C-alpha cells in the first residue's frame, strides 16, 4: 500500500489576505454601509502593499458586490440589497413594507393603447385591441429601484385610473377594488442593458445591466389579467427563490 502524499497548498497571496481582511471588516460592521473605505494610499500603508495589489483586492470586493467605486472619490461600502421572495405572489410595496421599507410610486403615465402582438398574445385578446398601459417608477427608501410597465384590459384600466396608484400596489387594487381574485403568475427573469428610458427612470448610466422580470398574472380561473415588465437596478435589489428537493418515488 502506497503511503499518502502530502500536498502543500500555496499560501494565500497578499491581495487575497487584504481582500479577506477588508471583507471581514465590512461584514462585521467596522466599515458601515454607505461609508467610505480607506483610500488606496491608506490601504497601501496599512498592509505594506503596492497600489497594484490593493487595487486587485478592491476589484475583487467590487465584483462580490461588497463595495462600489465613484470616480474621483474612492470606494464605498455597498448597502445591503432589498429582496423579494418570488415563491409567493405579492406586489412590490406589499412585500417591501412588510420588511420595514418605505415605498413611493411615481406614476409616469396611464394611457389606452392598441395591444402590440406580445401584449395581445399574453392577455389573450386580438392584436390592436385597446388595452391599458401603466408606467410607474418605484422608489425604495426614496431611491429609484424599478421601472414598471403594466398592461391590463381597458375595463380594468378605467378602474385603476380612479384608484390611488401612487401609494397602492396594482395587485391590491385589483383584488380589493375590482373584485379580481388573483391565482398565480408565470415569471421569467433575465438581464438586459438599460436604454435611455430605463437609465433615466432608474438614475443609472445608459448601457448598464439591469434585472428584467417578465410576469403574467392570472386570476383564480386561470385567465390572464396583468402582464408586465419590471426593470430593477441590479445594485439595489434582488429576487430570491427557495427550491425544495423532490425525491424520487421508491419502488
């Protein structure tokens, strides 16, 4: 029997040690969320490291989402991202206020337009049927976090036009004011680049990646009632999902 061979693992490089030390200080609150990190010069002196090494450590922390950089000002500790659990069907404000966040809506427009091919297909109406298009920017704790484009039928839209879309979720208005009992939603999640309209609404640079949610909500009878695209700032929000393991049936 051959004897085991001892493998010597390489020591953590200096940039990794700096990264790990700074990460610990961020996670334990020594560097507070929103606060400025020590400058590169200060970090070079603290760790007796070169500027290239410090920049590599900071770059890794930025990739992990723990810090962000502002040109000409330095590095700052990222704020914890708000999140919404997509395993339950809830409106944005309904979910966020339950966690203690403040939500304000900016109603950009509510208009009656001919249904495009995509909208018509999802709402199961003929193309060019008049539907209601609603555009809102959602502010979380006074900062823009999402742009919401919603399409519903003309009849529901006229009810929504009379409701308070500035402080209330559309889901709650549909259920409580319109008597529409919601059943389930089909959700697709991907990323896209912010065009001029999205960038302006979310106060981000044009071309930056944003989280895109496509959601088609049905009533209890399975009829589509609400079709929407939600564009979220990736640095400020995340969707979470819990997946349960299904075991194979035993013989």
